[in-house]
């Protein structure tokens, strides 16, 4: 196993469940200090909701070793010799190198954050937040810094979650975002709702702005983020501009990569064309079941599923990962954000024609206390009426409603079929027509209006 | 339209949307004082969460009349002459009777609460809670009564919701329940969790107890509820022992009724064997898509869907109601209760063999603040692994997760397919494996262990 986080160690654990140490020797290489941790939890640790770093660690190296997994921490794999069925590794403490041969290889090298190639991007006070070490370094900087001005570069999941974290810590937060609206995983009209809500939280939103450099002070520390038009003073800068699949090793070994730079696998998570090499987690591309295309999605829940599937297959069982529908949820303070399926531009790119509808409804019966507004946007294919995607922005109770659409997408339901879904109804939990059903009804009408 | 509540008036409104007053004359008879109100909201009005009765009314008689619906309030239909295509009605104020002929008839007569045939059941201080008038009468009694002891008879949805309402009003609440555990819509092992939680709320739970009579004082008012074994002092008694389809008129007219006493319809909600009569809402039986049998479920969300379908068909369009999977959600204070699909006894009755699994998980990532415990029980068919049912008991975030299973049931998914569902994941919203997926994984293992 190359990589000791979600995908790799899930695979190791599952394989071990199926095959004891007498049947299967498992060696796992991890170049970092931690195993099996929740990178998705880092913003909540930085923000103070999660007090202790160790709460984010699902399983320690010692716990893995107790399961008879030969886990080699701080050991980096530096090369894969596919023809020789062996990997070269280096102990990062001692510098010692060695070859280890394999019968079966699992690549779970994760993703690496995109670091802008800009002057000042490596200055003290500029932080990524992908690893626990990153999170600790940021917390150390926050503790050591008197100024309270933070700039977050990027307004995707990490960007908005870090904006919340820094607001919670009492910072003045500016988010500088390349896109026209935050959350480019939503259509711009839905991103606009996020934009407005973030401003309502006191976050300064700078959209449609390209960062040109990071300015440093006489002490060498970052002091501002510059765009073509302006400078935004910063005592600390957090970079949240996305990740790339970490496939340097795989590429060097000649393994097949997709358009997004991720490893390509079959449905059993086996690297295409390679009988004895599997890959999963943030380093692979996954099949989008709605568009029929490969995508790269770095998300712990997928990595865990991949690991489970890989471990079953490596352990002599059988399992597949059929693909994703592109579900994602997030929040900024009490604003909930969710999406699944295709955005308008995804649908266009996939060659689909569609209708879109947007409705406002509430999380509970309108008369019930704390009924919270939510906006639901739905895309349905022209003629067939097949559901293509749903986006939801609202308050409490908004985000997880996207699961209804995620299951419906997986089942290739039409919006007309969805209108009959028997969803949980009681006044504290839903209006008599759930907001997703209200959207489905409107989508049915839109599809009917355009029968051509 | 016979009946002016959810099903009847949804049908009327939808038919009017499709056909203007020049094309379609709509006459609706309602024997009560209100139209289109949320009976499901009555417990929250009684409990004080909803301050005003009128908040429960979605549309007043005047609003319906503005849509050119000839709505005759306080007018009871006393007979249906199928051969003559006419109904007899009586004005409850004047006593005047008349015949009205129809081209198309919609029966939406709702349900009537089961009143126990017991001494004292009609005494002052004994209340049902099915209609707005019932709710007002109960509130009047509560206002006029000094004692603070309430007994709720029945521990289904209405029973537990009324227990909450009376707790919220500061009453000492005893629930007397015929079943071994409350919430007989759950399996007893899950009902047991509700039982324990209700006791934790200070509610006295008396299970496995048949009420034999209601004792009255010298003033004729109720003073206690008696079972074979004991007497429970009561200043007020609420009856929540379920409802029957109100099909007296339909039966007298010779229309087809099912085993549960509800009208039988086709998928377009047309009464079987009758080209020009439709029926919907609490007076009909619905097809359970999992067991393949008819059931009676009195629930506003179904009534609204029926009305929508009937209105489309009566208005010259086309729509169907394919059936239900048996989803229901409720709560007692902060305890959330949900179910969908078949219980163990339903599955046995349907001739199905199955595996059951029960898991404990949390609403959010375990390390995230306010992660609430929930118990998820899942039934999967032997050999096929098809999902048969899910029950969930837990705290915040538990109930609406049942929607995932409701959609999966509708799509006839197997538990193995469910393990790959792309559900919304972020630490504030779910563990990396959603509780429903944890249950599905365990169900897969159970099905695999018994391949015979």
C-alpha cells in the first residue's frame, strides 16, 4: 500500500479482515506523521469546533500494527518498478533506501494542494490546509500573530470552510476568488446566494479577481494579497484553491492517467491494463454516472469506499465502485450548501439538453417554529424528464436533503417519478410537499411545456 | 368533491388549474367549518409550538371560492346515487336537503378516529385530536382545568406527539398503550428505544395494557383511566388510538372497499370499476410497493399527492399515484423516530425471508460538536439482498435520513448497491460513512453469511 490515509488503510484493514497474516502480508508506506485522519475535519479544528488534533485521527499507526499491518511511517515511496513488481522507498529519518517486491500493489497517494506559482507564495504566514501538519502550522501562526486580518484565496469548499473557521476565531476575513461567484461547484445563480450570505456574515467577498502576488514585509512575512486592481492587507493567508491528484509516481511508472491527471481504474478499482495494481482515493479519477465521463473528486467518503472495495478484491473477495453522482455538502456558519449531479455547464458539456427550475421552500411546515428557507435548483433532461442535478442553498435542514436527489440520480429516476416519492413528512421535519418534491413538480411542468 | 380537506381541495385546485370555469364546474361539499388544514399540525398547536389555529389552515373557503370553486361549507353529503350520477346533501345549518348531479365525482371523505366502545369514553375531559374543532375543544378543556394530570391512550404517532404536547404544557403525562412497546409501526426492539427515551422525558409509560373504562367523577367529568390492573388518575384524557377510513357513504353506495375498509382505486386514483368516480386521501387504501399489498395510511402528504393526481385526471390531464413505501417520521421532544418499508412482521406476512441488522452511529462526524447518536435497523431480503425496510431512532438529524431508504426502496435497490450511494458527506453533516450506509454494509455481510 502506497499511502497510509483513508483509501490505503481502509484497503489494508479490509484485506486483513478477509485474509489473516498467514495468508497475506501487508506492507504500507506513509511518508507523513499520521495515518487514517480526516482532512475534511481540519477547518473545524482550526476554527475551534474540534478542540484536539487527535480527534481527527480515526486510527493510529499503532492500531494498524496491532492488526498485523507492517506500517512504515515517514517512509516515502520514490519509484514503482512495474515490470519488476517492486517499489523503491526511502526512510525519511535515516535516508536509507530499499526495494520491496509485491504480488499486489495499491496506490493511494492522495492529492496535493495547488500552490500558485506567485511571488511570495512560500512566505511565512501563507498556509495550505490539506494535512494535519498544515493545520498545526496554521494554528501556530494564528497563535503567534497579533494582527486579525485574514485573506483566504479561493472560494470552493476549503475556502468557504476556512472563512468560517477564521470568522469563528474572530478574524476579519476577506475571500479573494477567481470566479464570478463563490462555490464554482454550483451554478453562478446559486453561488450568488452563497455570496450574499457570506457578506451577511461579515466576510468581505472579492470575486472575479486573480491574485497576482503575495506581498511581504521587511520581516519576510506575508503582509498583503495583491490582485490586478487592489491590495488586501493580511496577517495570515490561507490557500484553498483546490488539489491535483498526486500521481507523480504513477506517471513515472507509465500507469494510465486521465484528463484530470488522476489514475484510471476499472470498476473493481484496478488500474487499467494492470492485473495486480489497484488505486483509490484522491489520486484516481472516478466515473460520473450522470455525464458518463471521468472526474476528479477529492473527498474522504469516496476514498473510504475505494479502500473498502480494493481491500475486498485484494483480499480475494469481490466488490466494485460503480461511480459517483457528484454529491457534496458544506456550510459557512449556519448557511448550508449542497449539490449533486450536473451543473448547467456540465450538462451542456455532456451534450444534454435540459430544463432548469428554482424554487423556494422551507425545511419544516411553514407554521412550525424555526422553519428555515431554502432554495432548490433542479435540472431535468428535455424529453425524457430524467433528473440531471440538484443544488440547494439554505439554513438548517437544507444540505442533507440533497441525498434524496443523489439516490434518485443513481436510480436514473425522472422528475415525474420523483413527484411520487414517499418521503418522510411531519410538520417538524418537512412541509407537506418536501422542497425537493416541490422542485420536481415544477421541473415536470417545465419538461411538459417543451415537448419538442 | 365530497370533502374539503387536503385530497378534495388539492384535486379541486389542480382541476381548476387545467380547466377554467367555462369548461368545468366544480362543486365541493364540506361538512365541517374549515378547509385545507393540517391535521398533522394539531399536536404542535395544542403543545404551543404553533400559537394560532389559523396558521394550520393552508387555504380558507374564501380563497377557494376566489378560484371559482363552488364550495358549500357545513354541508354534508348523505348519499351517493351511483346509477343516477348524483349526490344528496344536507345543509347542516338550515337542514335543507338537495340532489346534485355530477359528471365526475371525487370522494375525499377522510378518516374517522377510532373511539373505544367503553364506559365513559364520551365524558367531558375526554378528547380526540383529529380535527381543528377537536383541537380547540381540547385547548378549551386544558384552559378550564386546574389539575395537571393527563393520560394519553395509545402510543402511535398521535399518542407520542400528544404526549410531547402535554409535557410542553407542563402536564404529568401517562401513556397507556395496548402494545408491548410504543410505536407499533416500528419493530418492538426499536419501539423499546422510544419507550426508554419517553421515560427519560418524564413520561410514565404503561405498555401491554388494555383500557377497560374511563372513570368519571360526580361532576360527570373524566377522573381516571382504568385498565384491568390499575387506575391512572386523569384531569384530561386524549385518545390517540388510530383512525379508520371514513367510507360509510361509499359502502352504502356499493363502491369497492378493501380489507382495511378503505376505497380501492386504480393507479389513476379512479375507484375500481367506476369510470367517473375518483377517491383519495385518508378514505382510500394505497398499494405498498414493497409488500405488494394494499394498506391504509392516513397521512397528509399522501392526501395531497392523491389530490394532485385526481385533479390532473379530472381536469383532462394524466397522472398516477404509483403507491407508497410506508415512510413516516415523528418526534417526541428531541427524540426522532422514522420508518420506511416493512417491519419484520410485515415481511413475514408478505412471504419474504430476510436478514436484519442494527447499527449505532452518529448524525455528524464523531469528533464534530453535537454529533447525536442514532440507531438504524435495516431489513434485507435473503438471497437477493433487496432492501426491505429501515427504522431509525435517534436525536437531531435521525428522522429525515430515512428518505435515503425511501428512495432506495422505490428504486428496488439492493443493500449492496446502497453501499456505493454517493451521499452528502462533510463533518458537520455526516460521518464519512453515513449511518444508513453503515447499516447497508452490515446488511450485505448478513446476506452473504446466509447464501443458501
